C-alpha cells in the first residue's frame, strides 16, 4: 500500500471511530427528540392498558339503577361499618384509621361526563365550566364521555341537585371506593399500574369515565383512583378525624376549603390512595377536578 493510500485509510478509519463515538454519546445522553418519543410510547402503552377488562368487570355490583335526569348508572352501597383513614405515619390529614358506620346509599358508577353536564347548562341550572372557550374537552363530541373538568364546588353541587342527587360526603366517597376491609386502593393493596388507574401523568390528560374496569371498587364504581380529583360535600379540616364522629359524619359545619378525593391523572401512586384527602377553595376549578354524585337509599 502506498503512503498516500495508507494515510487516507488512517484518516477514514479515525473519522469512522469519531462518528461511532458521537453516535454512542447521543444514544446515551437524552435529547428532546428521544424524550418526546419515550413519552409518546409510554402514553400509547398506558392507553392500551386502560382498556383491559372492559368487557369483564371483575366486580358485580349488588344492585344498580339508572338516574332519569342524566342517564347516570348508580351502584348500591349497603349500610354498615367500614375502616376510614390510615395509621401510616404520613400527613395528619389522613389519620387516624377509625371505624365509621354509614346508612345505605347509591353512588354514581362513574364521574359526571361532559355530555351529562351540558344538559344541566342547557337548562340554565348549572354554570358553564370555567374558561369554557378554552376548555380542551367541553363541548366537543370527541370528549362527550370524558369527565367534565374546570368545575367549581358550587357547579358540582348545583349539578347534583339538578339531577335529583347530591354530592357524597367524604365518608360515603371513601366507603364506595375501598369497601370495608381498609384497602389502600379500590382494587386492593397492590400498587397501581397502567391497567388499573390513570395516574403519574403517564397519559397527560383524563380518559373516558368507563376506562379502567380492572380498577373497579368493591361496589363496582370506576375511576375512584386517578383520572380526576372529585369534589365531595364536606368542608376540609386537617384534624377533623380527631373529633371522633363515627356515625354518618358530614364534616365540619364551616370552613374555607372543600375536600376532594381520588387523585388525578397528574398525581402519584401515593396520592391516589383512597384514604388520601385533597382540598381546594370551593370557587377554585381546575383541569384535573371533576365530581360524581350520590343519593340516599329509599
């Protein structure tokens, strides 16, 4: 091999090595493009997982009925005691675990949808969702079966009254979500995965209210962990459980913030545990805040 050809070969060889090292560096160091691709793949996998079990609900409600005003299916929650709260060493707001006795009631099987809420708005009994013109879901047929969001506590309360129902108490919501055995999630104590709940910003938005059949509560209610936080009737107080009110508790008589339950698609696995309590000002709507209603048993 001539000196010129040998020199050319060495140069080409070195260029190939440098190119390979550069490619390896780009592979190992995250880039905006690779991050976006990873997020997209995670979202697609999470959406596919959310559809598992839709035709075979793992829980058979003891009784169901359909509300006339909005077509909502409700599940029956029998009277009796259940374990509310937790003894784990976390925020005082969730402690202590205590036994609560409730009268029988009916709970909405799902969160109230955009289509349902629009009926109340059309009859001028409910205010439109906050920032209606910028709402990414409300008023769009594609999202008719998604939970209505950007709803204040007052809007949720007006809707439930219009529908002939009411907002559930914190205690009612928690019993409908966890049953009587003190479990941490609607499906049990197993940590959540993408087939059980919409959480941890895996999808980045709420999904239809009838997704996550595998995550059904012991009474057959859906999406009681993740998707959207849900307004309940009670005023929030951090130390309310210490009052020792154990029979049909209805929360403090007054306050500055209202309780919400269930967590949302933005919240972590710990935050969507059914005993965890959230709070917001009653006039404070949000993109991850919705609700469901309850009814007294006749």
